[in-house]
C-alpha cells in the first residue's frame, strides 16, 4: 500500500500525519477530511482558519 504524508500548516506551525491508503484516488478525499477537521477544531476557539493549508 502506498504511504501518503499529509501536512497541515496553521499559523506557521506544521502538523504531519502519514497514512497508508490503497490508492492515490483516496488521498484527496482524506486531505479534505483532515482540512475539515482542522477547521472544526478552530471554530469553538473563534480562531480564524482562513490561513490554514493542508498538503498531500
């Protein structure tokens, strides 16, 4: 299985996560899930997540 590395950059800090996925076609939906989770995590604190970036 291919391994994909996801990076989320928020306010100059990078969080890295690696995951084995069965194919490249699953990487984009997984990146969207991770970006959505990052937005939700910042919402209760009132943090502006507009500068957040998720890369695969």
